[in-house]
């Protein structure tokens, strides 16, 4: 009998922790904590402790306790915490419970214990996501019954990172049949035990009279078209491999989170907060590095060196940079770098940075210079202006040189005309409807600001191109630019005569993504019934094909795992469905083809995603590239073994499974025997250990007489074997 003991240290990534922190900040701001003062709520501290201990068992080793009371405009809450004291050193964990001081209901609960990450844990949860859903609902009914009938579960495509598995759920509040997403309940359940580990309530004490929309969805869509609209734009995709990509024509909704149309009046509403509608990140950063100079270079290395032959020297670039911002002599150069621009890899940039640190005086500066043309592409200059008058008692502030936005914009325009005359007539201010609303309500004063910020985007033949832009900040005290950045490159723009009709595209968009009728809070914290855009992964679409695009310009695949239509009645159907729910299978047009031979690439995806659920198919190059990269890092496959399209034999699958458990060096020792099968002699040289281990662990068994090492593995069979492997409980120490 072969005995294998495996110990692994696994770092479990848990997105719920981040959500918990965000929820905490939202729920207690503004808040006041009262020490030694009895809160106004009906529930005393003593009663809160009784309620908490009535619902949750506190481990006896958690013999220390503290509490706090939080009051905000929405609720009064007791926060209770149990944790191990000095008498239980070496014990890690804590229990946190939040009790609503008015209603006595549980407003939050979290239990961290290192025991969750130790012992016999399989990669496949014993509790399914669907089973966990019932546990979550039953828990809410028990600890917060008044909310149980006022919530709706929001589907999510959860990413699993291997054992232990925790299922997460979000329930949005429903008021008079309409969602109010800012109020919600978030939960996390241990997939091995079914125990609730995190429970967090974001809930306001409010009531709302039933509201009925006066505007129809089509009315809201017309207002959207008039005020916002889907715009035809040029777009330069981001390149992860730093190879320049061609500009695309796209249809885009630029600021989708700003679309809040009052369902009663048609007014555009400024929302108090954007959760859970997130603005896609537009300001992406990147860094480059200096190029090496080797004596014996490969062709691709030589190409990089050759590209540097036409760049200006560091000294020349530095001279240009110093003049760009009239740098004071007190500033000292701290660093210089030559790199490729992240967005335009064909653009090489010299970057310099300075700073000054003296008593009562500080400042910093940076400049970017086009390494080919010598043009200043960006600069940032900041220096303190408040100077001590006497012994640091008082400060004297310089008077404002710039007092209006119009005056500040003239500074920007004059700089552009002097330094970049060709771009002036090809720029337009980037529309920010949110800023316009703030101006309307007096939240963004127009006069006497310490600085004014401007952002312009390039316009080519009437079509905006946001990747070419000018950002500028004018310091009102100096009357000069303190920050400037330009990207305005000569690139090839596609023809626009083959794009989809805008009106038809807009109609189709709303047919697939109807506007949502929800409650939000406006800037005055009043509850408003509004139409919002349905939250989707991207509001950027190929203007020729209509496909949804990511930052890399590639079509985005739907995150929902596809329904498999060809496994009904198949003997492996249950295990196939299990793996599909976890996003581990390759399914095309609903077909899995369980009786087809599995390819090496398909198997790599299945095995790698056991502990790397965040990986997904590549949208550039080969779909399987991410899985092979990780498989090599794991030692799952060697470079010489890579053959993506090859059918996998049983002995090869045994090898890959065994490598997930132990080293090759152990599996290839000459110590293994396999006397149960007649065809042992058909096992390839060096594979006996792999086959023996897979057989003894009952991951792969033969037909009673033969093990069939050279037989090709079918997809259905591979699914069953993979589920067996995931159920294999592996001893883990953390």
C-alpha cells in the first residue's frame, strides 16, 4: 500500500475582506463612538451580549472581550469582539458581532479561525453554491428576520482560488418591489462545513411611500440619447506585450455611472455614491525600463538596441527638461529613466524627477521628454508658498493671480499655441456631466480656487480620440501651469464608412440591456426613483461588429459559464456540471462532447484552475496560453512535454495528477509495483510510479484486468477523475 502525506502552505485570497472594509467605512460615516455613555437605543450592552451569545457559540479560548458603540444617521449599533488572551497564546482568531441597539437584530458577524485553513480539506467544496444559498437565507431569517422578506439575491460569478472554498453572496434591499442597491447584505459561507463566516448588513432605517414611475423605459432611453448618448469614438487598445495595436472605431458610453434619470420628472440626478455601479478605470499606469547593452545579442535584443540609436542623449533631454519648468537651483535631481510609454509603445520617453527638502521649504518636480523629438510631453512642479513670518507663529499667503476658470484656461491655451500650435484646433474639453451638476448646485465653485484642472481630448474628422489628450493644471497663486501632460501622436485611423448605424446600434443595445428602475440617494440624501444603465462589464463596443470590448480591444467573453446541452443522460453528467459551475471546462456553442478525446490544453485548464480560479482564456494569441504559463510555474508540465492539441493518454493524466501532489523525483523512484493488472508491461518507461500512485489513491482504476495506460482519455472520464482528485482530502498546515 502506498501512503502519501502532503503538506502545503496555501495563501487564500478572499475578496470578501476588501468588501467588508468598504462596507464598514460606508456604514459608520459619519459616526460617533461613545465611551462610558449609555446609548439611546433600547438594547443595553448587557442585552446585546446576551443576544450575540444566543446566536453564536464563542470558543472558550476566546477569553478576552471589548465593545464599542457606534451611532450614525441610519442606525445605532453595538460592536462586540471576543478574542484569545495571554492565557491562550498560540491561538489565533476572533469573533465580531454587531447588534442593532434599536431592534436587537444582528447587523454584522465575522468569525476568523485558523482551523478553517487546517486539517483535511478538499479542493471541491462539500457544500455547493446552491446549497449555500439556502443556508444564507435561513441565517438571515434567524438573525435579522425583519429584512428577510425585503431582499433579492444578486447573481455573481465567483472566482475560487482552491481549498478551502468560501461561497459569497450579496442580497440587495427591495423597497416596495424596487431595488435599492446601496442597502444590502453580504455573506460568506465555508464550503466545507456550511458555517457562516462573514455576515454584513448595510441598512438604513428608512421608509418610503410606494413610488410609481411616470416615465417609461423608452422615455428614459430618449432622455439618455439627448443628454448622454452612445458616441462614435476612436480607441487605441492597451497592449500587455507592449506591441503597438491599431486604433479601432468604437461606440462608447463615456461616463455610464453618471446616468441617473429621475423616473418621475426626467431630471438628471447626481447620486450620493456610485456603489454598486463602478466606473471603469481610465487612468492606467505603466513603467518601463532602460534597455540593456549586451555584446552578443539575439535578433530581438539587437532590435531594441537599434531603436535607441535615434534618441537624444540624457544630457540633451535633461537640459530641455530643466528649462521647461524654470527649475530653481535648490531642486536636486533624484532620478532619470528611459522607457517606453505604456499606451504608445512606439513612444520613447526620458523622465527626470527632482525634489527639495529644507527647513520650512519643500517641493518636487518631474518632466517627461520625447526621446526622439525633444518635445516636452509632461511636467509636474509643486513648491510650498506659505512662508513663516515670525517664529513660525503666522503664515503669509500669496494673493491669487488667477481668480476665474476663464483666466486659467487662457493660460493653458497660450501654452499650447506657443508649444503645440498644431493641436489647438483639434481638441475639445472632455464632457463631465457630474461636474456640470456640481456647478449647478454650487458644489464646485467657479471662482477663486487655488488651482484649475482641464482635460481635453483629440478630435479627428469630428470623432473624439480620448487616447490622445491634454491634461493641465493652473496654479492660481503663480498664474502658471503646475502640471501638464500631452499625448498627441501620429497614428493611423480606420475608415468610418463601414460602421454600424448608430441609431440601430443604440436600439439593439437597449433591447439587450434595458434600463434598471432603482432607488438611489441624491446629493441632498433624498431617496429618488431613477432609471440607470444596467451594470455590464464594459460600455465599449466595436463599431463594426458590435462586440463588447475590453481595454485590450479584444471581445469580452460572457462571464457566465455556458450551459452544456449535450450531456443529458451521460454517466459523467453530474461531475461535468460541477466542473462547469466552477468555470473549469472548455465549452463551445453549448457542446462539451463528453465522448471526445480530451486535449492536453483542455486538461491543463481543468487542473490549473483547481487552485487558480482567477485565470481565464486568453483573448489574444492562443486561448490556452495562461494555463500553460501557470502549469510550467507549478511544475505540472515541462516545456518539452507541451503539445496543446495532442490527445492525453491515461498514463499521461496519471503523471499530471501525481505532479499536483508530489515531486517527480519521488514519483520516478524505482520502488513501485503494480501487480493488480495484466498490462503493466505496456506502461511507458518512467511512468510506473505515476500510475501506481494514481491507482492506489483510486483516482484512476482499470477495468478489473487491465489498466490501459495507452488508451486516450475522454472528456467525460477526465471530468470524473478530476472531481475525484478535488475530493481527495489533502492535509494542509497554515
